[in-house]
C-alpha cells in the first residue's frame, strides 16, 4: 500500500470543499485568503510565473475517464514536477493502489465500472488489513447537497471542482499528502457563475493550458474526435427516455466544454445535466436545440485558435 499521511503531522491543513460551476478568477478570489497562508510562489526552473516547485515529487493517481480531463490533469501535475498515472475507472484505481504505492488519489465522481464512493470504500477496506492511509480527493463538476456527507461516509478526504485550478489543486495535494487529511467541516464555497454568452473565453483557455499551443491543439483534437459520438448518444438517449444514458453523455460533454472554456455551450450542458439529475427529461430535451446550435458555433472558433490566420 502507499505511504500514508505521517503520524503527528497536522499543520494548518488546507481542507476544502469547492462547488462548481465556477470561473477560475472567482474561485481563486474566493479562496485567496486560505491559499495565502501557504503560498510561496516562485518561478519554476522553466520560468513559468506563479507555479511553485513541489517540495518533493509525489506519485499521483488520477482516476478519470474523459480524455480531455485526463490530458489537463497530467499537464498540470507534470508541470509541477509530480508523477501522474491515469486510470479510466474506479476498479482500475483500486487495482493500481493494491499494486503500486501512490501519495494521493484524484477521483472523478462520475466514473464507469465502479463509482467514486464504492472505489473509496474498497481502498479504505484494503487499508484496514494492510495499514496506511492514502488521501483520496474527489473531483466534481457540480457539488450537490449531501456530497460532503457522502465523502465522509466513504472515507474521502476532500473534493475539488473541475476544471482543475492549479493553485487550489496543488495546495490540496501537497497539504493532504504531507499533512492533515479530512474533509472540511465548513460548508462548500458558494461561487456564482456569470452567465456570459461568449463562445470561448480565450484568455481563460490559454491560461488553462499555460499558453502551450501544442496542448491546446491536442485538447481541441480530442474534443472534435469525441464530441460527435457523445452528442449522438445524448440525442438518442433523450429520444428514448433513457435518463441515465443521457446524463452520462452530457456529463462527459460538459467536462470537455468547461475545460475548453466554452462558456455558452458548457452552461447549457451543465443546465441539462442538472435537469437530468433531477429526472426532468422534458426540460433536458428542451435544451437540446440550443446546445446543438452552440456547438456549431464552437467548432469554428476552436479551429481559429489552433490554426490562427
């Protein structure tokens, strides 16, 4: 099993529950006071401002099934000097932890095969026999009422919003992997999204990929390759009244759109996801034409960013 949190190391742990959707600037402002207590940001050896080198390389297991989210997580972690390994579902995460040592787990809340809560319970059961404690952090695109309690019951340590914000991500990883480990007793931070109709927030997107044109092109390529199947599955599921299938498709689509800072289409997809979560199939169906139109505007805009001129 992985090295656990050292006994007696508590410190002023950054233990946070953060809800989403939320714009990057709003999240950072809302949490600035907490982050300032441990912020010692200096340029990295690569000369990237605002990125603090990790005190020691950590082995991070990322349980995430969507390729866009996988690429962004790997980019952020490796840029920090961490060693990231990605698995596509909860069962693979449990098997990886039984096989190799890791310092922390980032666990998506919507995964196939074995969900986030069941996977965490299996991890904790394994630890009861073999010892140790590895911090498990949930990654959620929309924190819902009761998520904190479910985290606690399953033995999780914290949960973060997606898309991952690097300062918050690194603060939580390094605090939990090196010091305390428990879900915050405070309520989730409430952040309101400004509903902007921009097709793409270009500044946010370029900042998210560290102004790396190759990474941006790769994310756009993955989006273009995976979206037709997701959209087709969403449409057919809505027509068939398959709420579970429609939710799964729109959840993955919303993850891509949010990571790409596609404001207009991601907002519609997230609203549709909320309706499906509430089993309101009629309301979800009514959003489909607007989502399709927004995606039609998004494609050319993304292409203009990766092939300027």
